[in-house]
């Protein structure tokens, strides 16, 4: 039997040979309340907002899990503001996220990767002091093949006294983030979070309906032997990235003197989660195809929140030329190159760019 959140579950194996799973038993709700108590003068508004985000992610996890049964796995005859064909689940999860958060009174405004303009909180609902930017279903191209997808979010403070935030209010550098996190919908549903004091991971116990702390103080090793990049774009890369990947592929016989493994999932949440668990580098670098639009990934919905998480876990994040969190946004759907993960490898790639 395995001990799981205080319960024993029969595995069908010899109990003497079964590994015992030990966890803190600390729920995400308890974790948030304890964090709130550390801050004198905290009103609890942020904790309540986080609870709403958690509820939204549970609803999305259920929608993704039942997508094939409900016939919602297909593509639509529509494109989002990025010019990408939308999956039906892109639209469903976007609506689930909005409906879970718009009414509670903790937000002044919302912005989604799936929507051209910021979403105005309906007039019948009270306004709060936070802004949220989110990608409701990262990696949605993978839903039909049952590969991990996720939700990414970033929380900012609304300018003081702002009842109706404008576009410019969302254009804050990543250093201004109050919180960032993601939910991963894979073999288990996980919720990973930073408020600027390290990174913690929680796993959903579906029977209880609660997330429990299973990955405290997540840390990215400084060194790695794994990198993740879409090599089908290799001919379009700039010289520094060409050089780095070429050196990795040459393995023991090359200048690095050791073998590397290459990974690519086409889901940023899954890529970053793997790096948080065992190290690695994720790259979606600038290339000749992407140069005019600035890069592939969205600064506010993907690059900033994931860079905040990675840096808080001891890693590094860069465009190759500058720290991502220092970028002053100029547009709601601005794109940037992204290179993040194990610090020593990211710094090597930055050095190649500088050279």
C-alpha cells in the first residue's frame, strides 16, 4: 500500500516491496494562508484571488480530461489574435478562466493570449487591485495526441486607484510581477507557483479535490546535459544558437567533452516543468522566420511568468541578448526569443551571442 495524503491506497503489489510516498500533507489553501500571515497588513485579497485561479485550473483540468468524451478536441474555423487556428478547447478554457475570476472582486482587469484586447470586468462586479494575464491552454496543439498541456498566468498590481485599467497598465516589465504560476495537465495535475520567495509545486488529489504540496522549494541544477529546441528550424537560427546546439550534438568527441540529450514537447509548460524537476535548457530563439515579429513566444503570457519561475528556482532566462524580466513591453501580444533553464548553460549561450 502507498500512503497518499494521509490515506492508504492498494497498489496490487507486495506491500513489502512498495515504496512509501511521503508528503507534507500541506494543502495549497493552507500554504497560501500561512504565506499571508507572514505579511503584516495583508488583507487576504491575494489569497482569495489565488483560490479562484486554483478553481479555474481544476475546471480546465476536467475539461481537458473529458475532451475526447465530449467531442471538444477538434479545431475551429477561427484564428486567435496571433493568427493561429484555435482548438475548441482554447475557446472553452479561455471562457472557463474568465468566468472563474471576473465576478469575485479581486481583479481590476484581465488579458488573455486568446483575446486581442484586455477583458473589461463587467460593471455589475466589484473591482480589485490586481491585473492578470494568462494563456488558458498552452500547448493546445498536443491535445489530440494526449501530451501534457497547461495554463500559465502572471499577476500584476493595477495602478493605484485604477477602476478601469487601460492597455498601458498591463505593459509592465516582468520584474513587477506579484506572482506567476502554471498548471500542468499530465499524468497528474500539478500547480506550480512563485510569489518571489522560491518555487513550490502542488499535486491534485482528485478524490479530495485539493492540491497538496509535493515539490517544496523546487530548484534547477546549474549544470545539465539536456536541451530542448525545435531542430526543424535549425537552418533559420542565428550563429550563436547554431554553435551551441552543434557543440551539444558532437557530444564527447566535441568541444564540450560530454554527451547531451535533446528533448522537444512543443508545450512550454511541459518543457519548463521538466527543467524544474531535473534541469535542462529550453530554447525558442530568434530566427530568420521570426525576426519581423520579434520571436515566437509571447512576453506577457509566457516568457515573463516562466522566466520569473525559472529565476526563482535558481535558473536563468534571456533572449540571448538581454534578461527577459527587464524588457519594457510595448504591446499586449509582444513576442520575444526565449532561452531559459540551467544557469551555466544559459550563460554560455548568452556569451556566444555577445561574442
